[in-house]
C-alpha cells in the first residue's frame, strides 16, 4: 500500500465535507476545518467516478487545497501533477488517474486562460 494516510472528514452540507483533524501529505499541511466538495465531476459520470470515493479522496483533498491557494498557472499545473502522483501511489487504476489528470488540466487551461 502507499502509506498515504486517509483524511477524516465530516459532512457539513449536501455536497461539502470538512476535515475533522489536520491532514498532511509530504510537506503540505492542511488545517482542521478545511472544506472540500470532493472531485468536481459532472453528475452524469458519478456512476463511474463518484466524487467522494475513498479510492482517491485523499488526493482530491490535497488537490482542492492546492487549487484554493493557487495564484498562477504553474500552481494549478503543480496541483494537477500532485493529484496524478497521489492517485498512482493510492493504486488507483492508471486509466482513471490519466482521465482525472487530463480533465483537470483541460479545466484549468480553459478557466485560467489569462492568468500568468
């Protein structure tokens, strides 16, 4: 197994979850109380990619936190790479890792087109 600790979350709204305790991954520390909605996956794909699947939720929490702090395109690119690496380490199937990575890259390129 990967050795990546799973985050402890509690629901706070129909699609929001909050960290119950501090969560860390490598040198990154995410404070207790941080909220995430899980993976932003269109509802039509939820049967294949549930937004809060324990299979990849650790990676999603880290990715969301990094994206919330991102200020430039390179920050988003780095967040997407970390998501991919964490999903591989969590032993998520490689095709799912690739789909998540490519979807995030496409979204960030479109959404933050003018950002430096």
